[in-house]
C-alpha cells in the first residue's frame, strides 16, 4: 500500500512528543507544505470558506473544537489528491472590537472631536473615565489592538496544526474586504435590493446603534405590572363603565408616548368602548380605544396601551392601525428633553432627561399621588429582548436605516432562499431545520447599518439643498473603481472638500455596515471577486462552509442570501456544523459568560495532537463537555504511535513478501478499515473514521505485534521477512490514516523512513491482496485467554505455559498461527481438538 523510501534522517534513541510542534510548524512553512497551487483546475480544487474568528481578546477551547474538525476534512481531501484552498480570516470590525478597545485603552469615540496625530492613550486606562477621542484616532487604536490579537491567534492556530495557507490571510476591515462589501452594497442598491427607510428600530442604548433581528436574544428580566386607570368621558360613565378603564403595564414611563388603547375584537368587556376615546392619566391626552386580534383577553386586564414604542407588538399595532408617533426615548436611553406634540409640557418636565429606570420611578410616584395607580406594583419576570452582546434591554426608536431584502417582506424571495437551503448538503442533516425555521420566521428585511465607527463605511453621500438639508432620495454614489472609499474623508465627483457640510454642498452617510454584511461575503473576499477573476473562477462556488450552530441564522443565511442575489448560485456545496463546548454545568462555553478556557496552556501541557484528539472525538452538530481525561487518552495514543513505530522500524529494512496467514489477515483487516474510514470521511463523519482507525491501531499493537514479535526478531527466514514486510506496510497505512487527526506525531514518524511530508502522500486505498480477516481476532482471543491465566496467577507474561488446549469449530484458523501463539505465550505443548461451537481454551501453567 505504500512504497518504501530510504530513511532521510536518523530515528531518535528516545522519541518524544515534546517540541514536535515547533519543529514541524517551521518546516511546513519553510517547505510550503500547505501552500495553495492556483494552477490547478476547479475540479481538482477543494475550497473552504473558513470562519474568520472575531478578534476581540482570546480564543477558547470551543474554537479549537470546531476548527480542528475543519482541519481534519482539509487534510483528508488533500491526501485524496485535491488541491486545498484553505485561507484564514480575521473578523476584526464591529462592536466586540470597539468594546475591547474602549476598555483596553480607556477611551471612547466622539466624532465631533478633531483628529490628533500625536494622540497616545492614557498610561493607566480607566474604563470608568474614558477619554473622548476623534473617530480617526479611535480607528487607529482599533487597528493597533487587532494586529496584536491577530498575531496571537495565528500563533495558536499554527501550534494547533491547522493546515492553512497563511499567505491567504485576510481581515474583514482590510482593503479587499471593504471593497467587496461596498461593491456588493452598491450592486444591491442598483438592483433595488438595498434601500433606506425611517422606521421603528430595535436600539441598544449602551452602544447607541441599531440591532438586526438575527442579533437578538430573549432574556428573563425582572419588572412589575402597574394597574393604571385611564379616565372615561361622562357619556361612557353614564353607560355603566365607571370613571376609569384599567390597564396593566410594565412600562408606565411610556405613558406620554401612549397613542391608543387596544383590546381583542371579540372581548365583550370592551367592545362598547371601541371607537370612543379615553384620557391618559397625568397628561390628559385623548387616545382612541381600538380593536386588534393580537390583543390578549387573558393577559392582565385584557386591554393594553399602545405606546411608540414599548415592544415589537406596539410597532405592529402602530403600523396596522395607522397611529401617530409620540417618541419619548432618545438614542442615549433617556427620555427626550421636549414633550412630544400634543403632550402637556408641565407634567412631562418631571420625566425629561431621566433614564428609563428613573422615569419609571418618578411616574409611579406621580400616578400614586394622582390616584391613578391602583394597589402596589406586582413583581414579575418576563422575557425581554437584548442585543446578544449587550447588557441592557433594547429600546425601540425611530431612525433612518439601510436594509437589504432577505425575504422578510417578500414571499417569493423567501421561497427562493428556502429552496437554496434544500440544495445544500448539511452535515449533520438535522441542522437544516434551524435554517428553515429562521427563514420562515423572518419578520422584516435585514437591517445592515450601524451607528458605530470601526466598520466598513456605507459608500454614499447626499447632496445638501440651499437650506443645508440632505437629499436622501437622490444619494451620490462612487464609481466601483474608487473602492474602497470612506465618504467621511473622500469627496464625491464634482465637489470639493470645502463644500462638505455646507448648503449646496454634500454630506457623508455617517453609518457603517453591520459586521455580518462584510463576513457574509467571505467567499467573495478571499476568492478575489472582481479583484482576481482567475482565482475566483478556480475556487467559487466553494466546497465547504464549516461553522457553529448558533450563527446559522446570521452568517450562513446571510452568505446564502448575498450569493443568491449577486451570483444566482449557492456559495458552497456542503456545510459542516459543529456543536458547542459545554462547561461542567452543561452551559455553553463563551468569553462573554466568563466560563471559557483558553487553549494555549493545554497545547503546551499535553501537546497539540492530544488536544486535537479530544476535539475530533466530538461529532459534528453534537455538543461536548470539555474533558482533560479525553486529552490524556489522546496523548497516550500519540506516545504509543512513537513507541510502536520505533519497534517496527528497528526490525530493519523490509524486502520480503507477505506470506504468513496471520500477516495477511492483519493486512486484510486493515484494508477493511481503510474502506470504512474513507467512507466515513466522505460522509463528513470524522469521528466515525477516527473510532475505526484507532480501534484497529490498538488491536495492531496489543494483539498482532505481540503475536509476531518472536518471529519478527528472527530475521533469517521467510516467515520473519513476511512479518517485517507486513509491519512496515501496516505502519505506513496507519500513519496516513491517522495524519488528519494527529499531524505532528505522524509527520515525525514518517520522517524517520520516508522523504517528503506524510500530509502530501496519497490517502490509502483498500488492498486486494487476500487474507482471511477473521483469523487475527480468533487467534488474538486465544492469546488473551493465555494472558488472563497468567495475570490471574500473578505471573509474568513471559512465564511458561506447560500445555494449551484449544477445542472448537475454529481450530483450523488457530492452527494457521500456531507457531506465533507458542512464541507469544511461551507455550511448551499446544493441543488443537476439532469440535463444535465457540472455542474452549484450557491453560495449564508450568
């Protein structure tokens, strides 16, 4: 199965795992072992859309888990003869980076401040007293910190043994990424797929930015129901309604934003009020009482106030019932300084400028004093929407934002994207349900603009009229040849810099794109779309997208959508979805939760191959608990590979033919393993491949080696030479089978007797030599009974056996390895008796 080659380097006297990573990482880089050959044709190439990890601190063992899965696939495909396009990217723009820079340097961005070319951050940063700096200064600090983080990330990935071509590295804030992102946006805009609108927007008041549906998560949040009375008219009272209608709300601070009351159209209690008006407490503003099917009769009092805006349901009611807007919450999370139109200024002044919490406390005091609050607030816990990286509940404010159509408002596009999901080969298949559920549940188009700083700028300017007002309906767009560009520093055609911000001049769109708007183009960015068309045609559409299950709704779906809109094809054929790594409490391990374990110490203590073994023991799509016990098993396996290989190679050069039945049986069993492992890898089941290969390896070491050791030491006859040939052949195959999982120890052993890297060798193929695969396990079982007898008697394994009697239907199989059994078991007399049924083994110790 493998061609013998001269040994290029001496075998160490005492092989060790220590230091292998440094040796082989340097050698792989120097020799270009994993360098992509772009002269190969598309059908010869296997291209991988590698996830660019977020550069905002450090990697944890969950990253090691999933990225090792991808690397085993890359290594297998490379050995199968495919040329591997395996880049690495860094997702270095967006909120996580900004937050890290703010805390690390003790600064915050204030775009109104002028650029200071000599600025240096505080020597002793204080995150609680952040220094305001210009946008350009802030971006420079972001770039400074991400460069350092990226170096640390690359060092860890190299030590882990990722077979990445490091010359293909990219960053989502780099020139190529910014140009691709802006180009795709401009083309979306030209085709009517991108648009801008002023509408209620989910808003994070800490980061002061809009948040997309895909970035939301529900969290339990403490609150209280307040029973508040709205005043009825004399006519309504005369009809028996009393003087008030009572609602229950957890957001009493939004009372000045109330625009209506709403109840279910079938609710008999309130049907007589539909079409009439009531007055808000404290403010005395008349609001209509309306009917809508989303009102819940069994929730609270059954009638609710509609405010602009308390939650997403308020937005639906506001839109479908055509209600006015009374905004009271600003971008900073405080109540606006001025009362909305139609709301008396005097009572509102009690709330103006306060935080949501402060305004709630004050309005409760006012309602209690006016008699409009019945009883005490009733504590409750409820699900509240948060930005996934935020720590305060989201508000809803009216803002002007950019969107890309994704099927949320277009059934035909939604169905097309669902069909795209059907075309993808999902590994494991059940992960497709998450894609389908997400697409079916879309409530609106993709909001891509962010009110932040370190990101890809929206490539748009607006003309200013004579009054200095921007003409949003007639944006000025750059030529694609000028990309990447920044409208805050670049000037549109036909204008000069001194016209910026002046009547008759122009203004830049101040926003940047959501980080997913860039990373959703990762295949185009790394593939050289419109930058290197020859490369793009060789690698796109790609073969594989590996990623985590939690970003199916964001990265995977958005990438499918962008490729569908721009190219009319899927971005890749396969997607491999990794599970999560859980802490001992079965909670997902993450940096934000503070339960993450950084991997470098583990790699140094146990070795990279041992950590990789733990990672690849976990199946795609299955959550796994972090377990150092499994890492220790991996290290034991790697050490055994060293020692078993040294034993085999010390027997001397091969040169004979495999003739002995037990040798042929072992190779036949190995041939079956090759077939099973290949089938598992082709089904993207690396764990099943490893299980089968590892099971055989231990069978080889524990059974076959012990059986043939005595014969192998006698190098003067044909049977000995048969053992030598079989041992070397099996070792060569097993090293290649194990190479995708344990790249360092397999490369080390391979170098003792072969030229060139094992990782560029051909993947083994099943042998047609012959041999009975059932022979070895039968003989091994007999040897196992001999060992057990000696162990039970507390004797050495080299203790003599006076007589061994084997009876049963398979004695003819045992007879074929009789001499090897006698040598391995130190047996004086061996009796074989034909019979029926399972083998009966009798051991008489000397």
